[in-house]
């Protein structure tokens, strides 16, 4: 298209989805900058990033990322700041008014952000509005509170905020549950306690975009064919699909809470009734933004139009069968899964398949990502144990 001349700041230059956004914004004619911790961040070597803004605070002092962002945009030359990670999105939500003195952001305000970020709040809204979700036990502050509920095993416990499989635990009996809670009494009120949905069916994600008039401008669904760790974690292969029921339920949820802009919603199909049930809202740009864009939904255009107060382009259709693969975690899945030779689509199939980071037109980020992944591998595996 090339008709826009705006400056865009990607606040998470380490995030894989930032690469797809950088390219999409460049194709619109924009100038793109990215905040990077080091030369191992994927955006630091991308040909679609015009300027790298250095900031090494993201792990030790994530609040300082906002200060670096504000310093960068304070001359008023930027139109939009886009966040791709939970950590940075939270800090931007908390400082939205300060940042938006200079540029619009892709993040909602703090009150709405925490409705989505808190899985208990999301589940309560779903249950109150008849939106399919796992049965969840609310307002538990002690072991006695938990044990007094009409618990049905197996059930799971996970943090009320977080990502992947970090902090996920499954319990098959009251004895197992009580033993765990005895060692985590101070955490009980901050846990999500809910029924376990057998993970024998597919998981899904719906990438949603809502404009300022509370209208759904796009709802793109993809199935998660594989994930790592194999018992439940981040997806390693996704395929775009059509599912009107998922679109209907996710649209109802985001319109009920008056969401604005991008978010993605995780679901799992319950084999007991065949219904895809909402698990959580991720209040930021999807980690799989690339599959959304490849399927024909231009997230960059929607974000920019919303930031500029223009009518947001709506997408009522998109390509099915587009696959997005994270090669390294998919390799770990292959090494660990007993279904390595039975999985569908085949692990060896490359049909309509795109790597999440690699691109022939922009190959350098894949190599720095590879090096960075080796350094982070042990730490990431430990977090998901």
C-alpha cells in the first residue's frame, strides 16, 4: 500500500511477532523503530527495522522500559507504540496517559487490561454471561474455602496471570490437592482453580480486533496442532481454520467487556461435549501475529487506522490452511512426544508452512534468534516444569 508515512515504535524488539509487524508496517510506508535489549533480539537485525533503541532493563526493571519508550517518543514524531509482551503491555497500560501525551498505544487502559489479564475475572465474566468456559471456583482464600466447594476431580490450578504452562498443576484427588495447597497457603487467593478439560482434542486461538465503536473488525481463528511442553504449553504449530461458534463466543466476550484494539483468546475443545471453551484472554498482540497477517488480516493497518482516528478496515474472510511453525520448540515436541510419527499434520509436512521467525527476504533475525534460544533453553524448560 505504501500510503502512510508514520513512525512506529515496537516496544518489544525481542518478541517474535514483532518481526511480522515490522514488515507489515514497512509495507504500509511507515518508519519502524524497535526497543531492543541486545543484538540477539530478533528486531535488532531485521531489514524492516530502521532504528534500534537500546534498553537492557526489561528483565530486572520492566518499569524502566516505559521510561525508555517515553524518552524516545517525547519529540512527538511517533504515531503509535506497539507492545507484544505481557510484561511491557502491563507497564504501558499502567502508564497509558503519560505515553499518549506523545503517541497512541496498542494497549488498553489499566482497568480493562487487568480484567483480561486476571484469568479469574475472565472466567467469572464468561460464566455470568453464558459463554463456554471451564467451571471455575472463585473467592477461595484458604484451604478450607477450597475444600468446601463442590470439587470435581481431576482439576487444575494455575496462576491468575501468566503464560504457557508455567505454574500449571493437575490433581486427581483431594489428597493431592490438599498436599499442594499446604505448601502454598499464601498463594491461594491468587490461583485459578477450575475443572480439568481432557486435552485429547485441539486447542484454538482467536485473534480479535475491536474498534472504538465496539464493533468486531476481524476475528481470525487458528488451531494449535502441537504444543510444548507436550502436556500443555505454548503452541509449536498452528493452522488457520474457520469456526463460526468460536467467533461468536469470543466476539460476545470482547464486546461484553468493551475491549478495544487487539487481543487473542485461548480455547480448548472439550471432548465431553465437543464445545470449544475459553481459557483466557491475552491482552496484547498475538504471539502468532504472523499467521494472522499471512492469512489476510492486516493487523498493522488496523492498528494504525485506529491510532489515527480513521475507520478501521474490517476483514470478514481469510485464508484457511495457512500454517505457522516455531521450528525449535516443534523439534522439542518431536523429541518428547509419543505421537511424533502419528501427529496430523505430519511433523515432516511443509505444505503451506511458514517459520515464525525465518524469512528468505529477512534471514538475519533467524540466526540471532537461534543463538539466543540456545542461551535461554535451560531457563525456559525449568520455568515450564
